């Protein structure tokens, strides 16, 4: 799914180095081949807009999602696309939190 979205290029993908590292870890846990992981991360890195996060505060009920929340806030994102809606509290975020199905 990540590769398909990055390939389409019909939106601006905001990332930080922490987020790219998280993508790598998730893909490793899913036992994706390392060459494919590299291709996906390179494509995202090439097409994404880097965001420098200067703030550090808790937004999500689960702190491991704060880098994504902070990136969206610092980068003025319009949307956060996630399968995990409960850890992205809409009332604490400017970006609209949506599921991947809403992107179809």
C-alpha cells in the first residue's frame, strides 16, 4: 500500500527521519524482503516533503504515534491516513484523521 501511494504521487507525503525509520521497522516485522523495503523507502524519501519537528509534546494516547502527530502539526497536513484511528485524537489535531479506505 505504501509503495502504491508513493508511486501515484497525488498528494504531498510529509515525513521525518523517525517516520521513515518506523516504516522500515514495520516492513521488517512483516518480513518484506530488504530490497523491496529499500525501494519503498527510497521512493517515499524521493517524493515526500521532509518536515523538521521542533516541538516535543504528547498528543496521542500512545506516545509511539506522537512523531506522526507532531509531523502533521509542524507540516500543516490536511489529513492523517491511518488504520489506527483511536491513537490519533481528532480533537487534538488540525489534520483530519481518516482511514486508507477514504483515500480510494
